[in-house]
């Protein structure tokens, strides 16, 4: 049943094969998403699937979950041919997936979301509200999520809880194989997930784990299969492979994660202040004061829901602070909205958190998405000039190392990494001197991350200022001149230059370390 | 690790008067009661059973048409064929009258079947061939209007006496019979809402992609919505014929815009996934009551449209403002 894997020889552990896939191929029109993918999942193992965005991971996940059917190749589940024609068919065979772009319905209750598409029946075959509620409550209790009301509308939950619901639903539906696609993108605390994954594997479940966070992968997985350009390059024993090895297999070149920012930190400390926040309060924020200087990259580290979202949305003009002042270039401003924020002083541009709903306009081309804020500049006599649009978008795409061949595609068809690059190009195209970047590398691959880091650093070197929040501490360590830790809506502590250190940040993230919550964001 | 605490079933039945009030149906109900009070003030006979029956009879065709439209709107679609189906079934009723109660049953079956067939065509075009709903149903509406003209080229014909008398009468001297048909639609909806298909309607309307990843058959849900809606339009045409007792190949046209107005007034989101059929029925009733109120207040009927439009905007503005005040916002 086990096909030979290329690359380093892998000692297959004890246990039977849960799922093997062989020579899978899938093309969308002329674009080959998966060229030749093969791998073997053992029962009871957590197997990582690694690869850059566009490597074919998402397509492979869709094939495993029955969303799309492969053009060629075959799969064997528990010794029987496996070719699901739909999500339901895959579930019936015991394969379930927690999707990266959550597949939940905002207008339905938590319990209904957990139980879709079939709810418990009561009188006369009608769905029973009480039965649904109870079944939902039972599932939540089983996964330690008692704090969530099964009757609550899904949209009333914070993003992290929505992600947990997506994960729990996959757990409930999986019998043999569980696929987790970027399950921690919105989770600051991964312990809960890890505990349940380990409990499931202890009972013989095979878990395919897809994450861009290598530290998580190392903490949880035993083996990893690397995909590159739609081909499975190798399956490796993680204990025997260094980060460098894996990185090289993924991108074909060695990465360098040294601090870029170190040299220029001192220079920014005395630069003029471009954005000053004083005594800002409202909703979760309490007395937040700080200054952002010209050419400075200021990182914000925080666990989920410590006020970072409110802070960014306030600075973008999307919400009004209850008290406090915001000064731009030394002038106090009441920001009335994002377009007003763009016009005050040197301008403030905001890269929002939710790429799919707040960022991209999926029907438009990547080029149009990029030049959106500067349409007047690319227009002739009020009409948008295709040539100007193309030229302007090429210029800005270059700043984020986005390949020009993607510019003419509808942005919705691009990979998450390229969408994010286009959005970053868009905020840079505004010409704003201050960028607010909310988790700019959420759910993107390592290669794209490096491009985004480079673009941010270049922007700062040319005199721009950047305030960014990241859920990944290594990113802050690598990129920020200065870092503030938000905790409970306050600025809990601040680190400068070489003092920005993961260990120190972790301690600050959880307040005085008194809480039992373990900080995690990429650290283990 | 999973701490097994006892769940608390009492949370399930939280009293939700606020939620009910902020729902579209709640607001339009309050609006209806207010309007009726004004109506009673302007015209004391408004509280008599015969006036009420009259009002109900007038409102029923639009209420049922709006109920059908709601099914499609909830699934994030538009269905313009409502006008065509009503015209077509109306001329069928007027040109081929079937006498007696049994004849009425035959007519009703024909109306439902015609509506169901048109709905199935819509469903095929939209759900399976994936045409845009507005374009596809515009086409079926035009075809139906054309068919109606072929069957009856000018207003005329006679609807069966039994239908036009009995269905506009009162049961036990108080209960408008036509209202019972609306009640039947409401009951059918309450049952349907609690089926997997009914929940699927809300799911598909909110996010088609997520619904399909949740295991819902989007095609099945869409198709069912159109077929159900078509049959309900057929019923609306049947009830309209009972009202007018005659045929008119253009009788469905006014229903097109008013049905959407009633849906919106009833708190159903035109972008899908939110709202319900009862709100639309109340919305339709409110629009018709408004006509009566204006008439009894001595306002020329030329102004009716202006008032209906203003009330629609106010209801939507008030509804969303009220929802915001009571904090029914989503987590940012």
C-alpha cells in the first residue's frame, strides 16, 4: 500500500496506513494546481503538509475533502478506493476538514453550524430547536468550549471562537482522517488545539496538519510532506530535518531570519514624530499613549482580543475613541474615516485584518485592486486608462515582489499570498507616509512573508512609518525597531531594538505571567 | 481536558422580547397596529367584521405573492416571474372557469402546477445552468406575460362563481376565508423552516460557498426555493382571481414591485440569509392598509405610491437604527 517516497528515506512508524494518495493531478483550465502529489498518512500520526502558497496545498485539501475531483491519480482510505464526490461523501467515509477560509454561516447559530447539514429531528420530522441546542452544547462541552453559547449567532463570536467552531466541526465529522488547514491562523493560544489533536491521534485518527508556522509543526507533527509547484518533493521525519532543510525544500533557496531592523533602530529614535496617540480610551482600550516616528517600524504584540483591533480601527478612522487625542504630524485630528485618514498630514493607510471581506474586491483584476486608491492619477479626462493602470500597478507590484503575470487575473483567483501582496501594494500606492498593517502575513507562506518583510523594511528606509500588529512573535523580533505589548487594552510594556526578544515578549503577553493561559503565538 | 460541565437548558429559552421587536417582522407588526388605529380613528367602521374582511381580501394576493418571493430572496436570489405567474394563472381562471367546490379544487391544482412548472424552469436556469437570477426570471416573466396575452388578449372572462363568492366570504360570519389561505401558507412555512431544506435556505443565502462546504446541496436548495415560490405565486393568482372575478393579462404587473417592497418592509434582507416569510406577509398587509388609510383620510389615490415608498424607507431606517441601539451588532 505504501508507495516509495522520494527524498530522505523515511522509517514508517508502527500503525496501519489510514490514507494514501498517489499521482494526484488537478488542473483548472491551463493552470496546473497539482501536478503530481503523493503521500501516506498513518493512523495515529500528525502529518504536516508544507509548501508555499500556490504550491497546491489548498487544492490537495479540496481533493481530500471531496470539494473537487482530481483529473488523475487515486486515493486509498483504509484499504478501500476513496474518490469522494462531495463534502458529504467524504464525511461519510470519515474524512473531514477544517478549512482555512472558515466555512461557517454567520446568520445561523453555533449549534446549527456544528450540526449542518442535518439537524436533530423532533416532532413529525421537523428539526428540534431544543435537540439542536442540546446536541450543540454536548459537542461544545466535549471540546472544552463551554463558554460559547450554542444558541448564539455565529457572527456574534470573536474570530478565534469561530475558528474553534470550524475545527470542532471537523473533529466531530472525522473518523479516520482529519485535515486541518491553517487551523491556528486566528488562534493566539494553540494549546487547546494541540490537546485535542493529540487525543484524537491517540485513538488512531490520522491528522493532516497544514500550517505556515514551523514551530507549531515541530511541536505537533512527526512527519512532513513538502509540496512545491504542485509536486510532492519529499516526506521527511521532522526530528531529522532542520528548519533550513525544510525551507530549502519548500522554496528551493535558503532563508535568512536575522533581524533586519537592528542597524536602523538608533536612527529612528530621534526622528520627528509623525503619529502621536495620547490617552486614547474607549471600548477595550484604556489610556493608550505612544508615538510613532518617521522611518520607524513599530510592532504591536498581543494575545487575541487585547484591544489591538480597536486600536488599529480607531487610527484608521473606522471608529471614534471615547477620549484621547490623535496627532498627525503634530496636529490634533479627529479621524472621520479611512479616506479622511489618508488625507491628514502625510496620510495614514490601513491594511485590514480580513483579507476576504475587508480587503479584496474579488471580481476585479489584481491590477485594478492595486490602483483603486489612485484612480484619479491613472485616469485621463475622468476615464480610467488601461495602460496607465497597468503601468501604475506594475510599479507598485514590484515594491512587494509580486509577479507581473498575476496582475491581469481576477484577484479572487489568486492565492492568499498574492492577494496579500496586492493589498500591501494598494496601501503603499496610496502614497500615505504611515501604514497601519494588521497581521500583514496572516496565512501566507514563507516566501511571501519574506517579500512582505522586505517591502515593509524598504518603505521604512525611505522615510515611511509603519505600525503593525502580528500574531507571530518571530516576525516582530525580525522586523520591528520598537515593540509594544498590549494587554487588557493597555500598553503593558515596551521593548526597543535588541531588547525585543521572544522570551521577554512572551512573559509580557500574558501580563505578569499570573494567568494560566500559556502564550503561544509561534513559540514553543 | 474537555471539562464536562452540565449544560444549562434554561439558556435555550431565553425570553427575547427585544430580539422579537428588533426583528423585521416585529417592527412591521407594530407599524400595522398603529396604522390600523389611525384607520379606525378616521373611519369607525374599520372595526367591523365586513370592513376587516374586505381589507383582508384585498391584501391576500399581495401577501401570498410576497411570501413566495421571500423564499427566493432568502436564498439570495430575485424572482421577477411573480408577475408572469399571477397574470397567467389569472387568465386561466377567467378563461377556463371550473364550477363548484370540486371545480375550485381543480383550478387551484392547475394554478399550483403552472406556478410550480415556471418555478422549476427558473430553478433549472438559475440553480443548474447558473444564469443570473434577475435575467433568467425576467425571461420567464416575459414568456408568462406573453402566454397570458395569447390566452386572453384583453381584460375579460369570468371566474367561476363558487370561487369568487365563497373565497371572499366569511367563515361563521367573522373569519375571512381568504385569510385562511394565508394562514395555510404560514403554517407550511413554519414546518418548512424546521426542515434541513429550510435551514439550507438561510445558509445558502448567507454564504453559498460556506454552505456547500458545510455539506449543503446548494443546487437542491436553490431549485426548491424557486419551485416553492412558483407554486405560491400560483396560489396568489388563484386568490387574485377570486377577488377580481375576472381576467386581465396584465393583472400580475403591479405585484412585481409591491412584492419586493413587502419583502423589504417585512425585514427580509434583499442580500439573502436574513428575515422570514411572516414579515413579508405583514409587510404586504401594511402596504394595502396604507392605501385604505390614505383613502379614508381623503388623500387622493395618486399619492399612494409616494406614501408607500416613504413608509418603506422609514421602516428600513427605523429597523436598522433600532437594531443598532439594542446592540444587535456583530462583533467587529
